């Protein structure tokens, strides 16, 4: 039985592809994950692409270049609604790195001005509102982060967690991610910890089994497909359809 009818559906983009974003928005997707870590974004493109996405009504989740102050602050300063932070090792690491996503006194984000304050001067309330609006999602893709999941979710600087299933499987000694019982047991641990903490958990859910699991276990956001996978699927479908027609044409 599906227990999360209010989930958000996202698409994964590896570059500043406005046509892909427009297609996703027209279909009904509500969010995009920008894979800055592995994708082809540079700062100029990112600075222009984020407001374009928001103009389409899409929520922007920026998977930043790495667990460092600069990439986290740049994505938020450009207007991202959330940062997804890769390669969080454990609770101690999460406590240090996630602080860069929130302003003092609760965090350690540096104020830049500009777009997020409409090029004006903020008052005290703005900082509090910004911390509530701009969400921070450390990735659970290391064994130490999974071990410390409850402590990570307890931090005020953490709004939820984003799962990296492939890296988590590799770093748990299982090799490639096979959607095995052990893989889903890890996902269950994460989902239950997030539910207990009253915080979000997000999953790249490419397969039917992952989509079903995420819906049944209260995932806040399901990333339903990735840009390159969707293109490959469309190319393959057109190729296979033509191959099937060839015998009829001979």
C-alpha cells in the first residue's frame, strides 16, 4: 500500500539542458537534481541555469562538487532550494560540513548578498527565513554515515538525507548496486531513521522496485529518471521499433 501520495518527483540533470527542464516541467515534475559533482556544470552556467529552472516552477536541488564550504555556499547564493552534499564520512564530518549551509549562530555559512536578498540589505528575520527555506541534505553513501545516521539526522543544520545507493553498496563491501535484500535493508534503516527524526529522505529511484519502496516508506522526493538514461531509452526505443519493421519492409 502506497503511504506517501504527497511525494515530490524529480529529474536528474547532468548539464544545463533547458530543453530537458522545460519538458520535465510540462510533464509535471516538481524538482530537479543538478549533478554538479559528476556533470558538466561550470559556475557561469549554474548561476544562470538555477533562476531559469525556478522560473519554470521547479525546485532546485544542487548536488554540489564536494563536501567543502565554497561549493555549498555558491549553490545557495545562486538560489538553489537545497544542497545535496556528497562524501559525508560520518557524524563528525556531517556536523562540520553541513554547518556551511546555515548561518550563525546555528551554522557557519558566510553571507554574500546578491540574488537571495533581491540585491538589497537583509534584516534579522531574513537569516532565519533563509535557514528554513534552504535545505541541507548530506548524502548517505559511506558506511560510517550509515552507521551514524541517527546522529546525523539529529543536527539542526540537517534537514534530511539523500541516499547514494551505488557508492553505499561499494563501500559496504557488496560490490555493484544490485538492489539486493541487503541494499534494501540499508534503505529501510535510512527511511526509518528519517521518519523517527521527522526529517526528509530522498532517493534516486530508477527502477520499479525502488519507486515502490520509496513510496511505501515515505520518501520526500523520488528522483524518477536521469537525463542520460531517459535519452538512451528514447534512442533505444526508436531503434528497436525500426528493427522490428525491417522484415515487413523487405
